[in-house]
C-alpha cells in the first residue's frame, strides 16, 4: 500500500477514455472516484494533481467517424468535448484533461519510443496472432482457443493478423515484474497492484510466460492505422494505440514549465477497472523500467499503485450495446436533476464496484440509499440539531457544560457505563483517523462508513438523551445545551470527513454553522486543513445555526 510521504505531491489518474462514443456511467464512475480521492488529498492540504482525458488513436474511432462521414479528428474533437464538458458539469475537479491527439502528447510519445528504440528495448520483427479489433489487442493463442476464436469482450470473431511490427522486449522484464508484485524492490523501486486478488491473477499469468509484444501497426495498407503517432524514423508504422495511451500519465506532467509538473511523478494511484488491468499492471511498469534506464530519464520512477475496480451492471444485467441498457448521459442527468449531484456522487462512491465484485446500478437501490443515508441520516440529523437550537437557544449554538455525564447516567445507565459510542471528542477523532487509514487503502466503503457512523451515533444519542423531553423543564437547559453542542460538533467533524464525497451539500452546511471560512479557504487555496478541522471543539458557542431548506429532501416515488 502506498505510504503518502508528506512532502511528495499526490498524483491520481483515471484511464483515458475512447472517443468512439459518448461517456457512460462507467467513465463517470472511475472519474468520480478519482475526484473523491483527489479532493480528500486536497482536504489534507496536499499539493494534488488529478488527471483524466481521452484516448483517441483507436481504429474504432476511425470507423465510428467514417459511419458519420467525418474524419477521425472531427469525431474525436466532438466526443472529447462531450467527455470534458460532462466531467465539468458533474463537478469533477481534474487539473488537466489530456487528449492523445494533442502535440504535447504525441511529441513526448515519439521521444519515449525513440529512447526505447535506441536502447534496443524496442526492435523490428514479424508478428502473427489473433486480433480483437474491438479491443485493439492481440489475444494469446490459448485464450483465443478458450473463447472459440471470438472476442472475450464482445463475442465478435477474432481475425488472424500478420504484420511486420515493432516489438517491446516485455519478456526481459518477467522476473522484475514478479519480484515487484511479490512486494520486492527492483532498482530501488516498488510497485503494487490492488485488490490483492487482481494482483494474484496478474502474477499467475506472468508465470505462464511473457512474450515480447507488438507495439506498432502497419500504416501503409491499413487506413485506420494511419490515425496514430508515427514510429520515430519510420513513417510506415504507427505506434499501437495502447502504448500511445499509457504514456499519457507521463506526457502530461513531463513538461518544462515554471510549475514543475514533474514533481508529481510517480503517480500515487492509477485508478482503472479490471478490463484494462494487464496493460497497467504489466506492460506499463515494464515500459517504465526500460525508460528509466535511459540517460536523462532516471527520474521516471514506477507508479506506487494500480487499483483495478470491478464493473457496474444495470438493473441486474451486464450493460451492453445490444441490450441498449447503458446508464448513459441522459439517465445520469435525470438522476442529477431528481436527486442532485451529490446524491449521485454518494451513491457511486458508497455502492460502487471498488473491490472485486460488480455492483448493480438499480433505481430502487439508489432511492433506498438516498433516503436512508442522505435524507434520513445526514439531512435529518442536521435539521434536528438546528431545530432545537432555534427552539431552545434562539437559533444559536449553546455552550457545552459538564452536566452531560449526569444526564447520561440518569437517562441510560447502560450507555453511560459502556459509553464507547458517544459523540464526544476522543471517539469522533478516532473515527477521523480510521477514515484516513481506509482512504490510504482506497477503501471508500469503510471511509464513508466511518463518517456515517458518527452521524448515526449522533442520532442515537439524541434518542437516548431526549433533549426535546428534557427541555420541558427549564432547569434542564444546561444539559440540553451540552447535548446540542456535542451533536453539532460531531456533525461538523463528520461533514469534514464527507466533504470529498458530497462537497456541495457539505459546503452549504458549513455556511449554516459558522464554518464559511472552510469554504473560503478551499476555494482560495484549493486546500483544506484536515488535521485541524477534525479536532474537537471548534464551533464557537453563540454561533448562529441556520436551519435553511432540507439538505436532502426525502424522495417520495411518484404514485403510479
Ligand atoms: O479502455 N463499470 O477506454 P474505455 C465501471 N482507452 N467502470 C467502467 C465500466 C463499467 N461497466 N465500463 C467502463 C479504454 N468503465 C482505454 C484506456 S488508459 C491508458 C486507456 C471505465 O473508454 C473503467 O475505468 O473503454 C474502465 O477501465 C474504463 O472505463 C475503460 O474505458
């Protein structure tokens, strides 16, 4: 697992997406998770770089463009715009959007491939094999046979293809890769793949043997292959789209500029899905090991972690073109319109396929999660606290006193004895530390679970201490004050923990509880003060608590 040294800036990437079609929920998901991770690191005050973008030199882009009477570049431009504007509309905060047809990328790719040609890691040879045109990849003989010579991904027939190609000497890196995956060091470098089941899959496949891989296509007799970056010094060949694409993680930050983007390398996490694990867990580190041996490239360390999540399915079925059941942009927009952007983010982050099982994107589940976690827990908790401040303390946060221990003992002796799950300083701060550990493991479920637990405990505490009953006797008001202070403070800390996931609603909450300066700091500097903000006791007594509209109004399904 990556240890985040405090002085190393944080760098997170998503795959760059093919522009043959418009974005769908899968693309939005990975980019949203990366956004949550990036926001979390910014919240911690870290210098953070978050990269996404589009992968354009694919044959299927040429085909899709031709069907519409457009050039590949025109079609790529249109869809790249669609990806970028979608991500912006969804409030995603990437620091750059790389397109592989941009000169800043193509020039660097040519430079890297030239270095590999010069070192002999890339050489010219002949290749014959089974090609999956949809995936733009060769399928090994035994796998092709297992799938009856059809694409393991889309079921279309594989084609036997023979070409003169440039090859990358992948076979030379098998031992190094196995050592790295086993937790060892190669040339002072470490490299991890998670979840561990995915790492084991990759290692098992490497142990079956690694062949050198073709990394070019013949651009003379293949019109689609002309759409690509030429192999330096040999115009007849273009660089295979996958090699071109992988280099995006490096080309974006490998620039001489006053900001010194190279400081972000190595990537702390490449977030991907299981479909593209092999390229990221095997080809990519091997390319980098080859590259960093070249003069001037010694700074090119290995990425710390490749994290491969699983897949969304839709309403219980695999999403596919033929079923026409993709959660597409229209559906995504309709969820946002009905429930709000943060509700979509919350559902993706808390119920998505991080880990090794697929997740179902089902409307009933979405509504259930929305109502139970956001409306009834987060939203309701704030409205209870703000209502009581309005009713008993003139809309202001009261000061806490020592009276609560007494109140506890009187109200619920069992709880006072156990007293482990009280929304008090030490307990809440422990939850924040647990969240940190979970985020470092890319365990979003646990991280969100810690924040939600605080709110559930606050709710339970309100039930158990019953301030609304206590308040009937004015002599009890000091106890009510303590209860409300504890609730508000616990809720404040929970909201800090939830900011990476539901930033817009959390910021609205902060404005209502006298923490507008958090919003100002984040918008002015881009960074938060996590370690300070999670310390108990920062809400000043007397602060006006503004009730406002429900943060997450309960969703009532329309009656049929
Ligand atoms: O593979 N569930 O691009 P791509 C979750 N250009 N995530 C999904 C998903 C699903 N059902 N479907 C897609 C490519 N994704 C290459 C990548 S990187 C150097 C080049 C997400 O447009 C997930 O992140 O096919 C997956 O890895 C990616 O989209 C594939 O996007």
